[in-house]
C-alpha cells in the first residue's frame, strides 16, 4: 500500500469518526434539552405541592382532640 493510499484511508476513517461523534453529540444535546425541560416541570410541580402542603400545614397547628 502506498503512503498516499494509507493517508487516504486514515482520512476516510477520521471522517467517519467525526460524523459518528457529531451524531452522538447531537443526540446528547436533544436528550439534555429534554431533561432540562423535565427538571423545570418537576421543579414547578414540587413548588406547587409545597405551597399546598404549607396551606394544609397551617391547619395542622390546631391542638389535637382530647381523645388522642
């Protein structure tokens, strides 16, 4: 195999590798955006649930009935 052919083979291999890495990076970026969206949704739901519990917790400060 001539040196030129070996270099062409290496360049072709590197191009394939770069394309594979580019696809993997694009997929990871999509997944990251989805996960950020899910975290934002869960954070909002957690805050709303905390607010509901705080409102409910005010009633919990009442003394227990005598039979407890």
